[in-house]
C-alpha cells in the first residue's frame, strides 16, 4: 500500500513538473502594440525638430527614444523610434518624394533600408500594424530610389493591403501616390501611372491634405504631357 502511494505521489510530481512550464507560457501577457508614453514623447519631440529642418537634433531625440525602448523591452516603442531614425536617412537621401532624375546616395539608401527592416521586425513582434505598414511602404520607396521598381511594388502592394485594413485614408493615398510616381519615373509608363494617381487624388481630398493633392496633380500633368508627346500610333 505504501509503495502504491509513493508511486502515485511521484507520478503527480512528474505531471506537475511537465505541465507547469506550459501553463506559464499560456498565461503570459500578449504583446503590447502601444509604445510607452515616455518613448512616444521623445519621438514626438524628434518629429517636431525634424519637421522644423533640424535633422541632427531630431535624430538625437529618436536615438534617446530607441535607447529607452530597448532598455525597457518595449518593441512597439523600438519600432516607432527605428522608423523615425530611418526616415532621417531617407530625408537625407532626398527620397521624401519620387521625382524625375533622382540620384540618391546608395550608402544612405542602405542605411535607411537596414533601419526600416529592423523597425519591421520590431513592429511584428509588438503586433503594431501601423508601424509595420509604415516600414513596409518606405522600404518600397527606397527600393524605387535604388532603381528596383519591381521590388518596390512588392512592398507597395503589402503596404496598400495593410492600410486598407487599418482604414487609414491618408497613407492609403500616399501608397497609391508612390505607386504612381514609381510607375511614371522608374518604369516610364505614364499612361499606367494615371490609374494610381486617379485613386490617390480623391483620398487626399477626403482627408484635406492639399499639398499632397497638388503633388499628385503635378505628376498627372507630367504623365499627360509625356503621353501627348508620343506619336499617335504609340498612345
């Protein structure tokens, strides 16, 4: 009888030992898609400086945000900071827009691309869809700036689906605008570019972003001018 009790006790201990780690994993909190307020505040400070034209001070604020996010194991904050640091290099490369006759420095494209890829991984870890979509979109812009429009469109299509799912009309329009400019200036297909511009324009109007709407109209004029310059048989 004593042997049987001992056997039961040992089996119970063994079962508890095997089950407990799995139970601990199951009860772990889900990833938090929201950056900490402290990190978000530093990023907001950096954006204000960056948008005022002070890129070095903006970069310093973003670096502080990244350091804090990593120290506190905040992947959502990490992705937010990395996206903004990557944008500093993208701005330096002249890729705020895609236009004709651009020649962005490859080292800046490479640096910005690496940072956006880090941001993408952190955003996925945090399950932060807006930052995932943002990194994806601008990886496309950098690919286009580096002369690889096919790779750019792979990113654009992914970003477009994410922004549609998020219901973000502004970035939905912005993605379509970049699809149009990449088609116009890198694929050199003015007629095909119009289908993207014509979708982007009403979305920009809907959210009252008139500067971007004006950019789209200017690019549409370039496309129409190129189309009209073609011999009639090629139109």
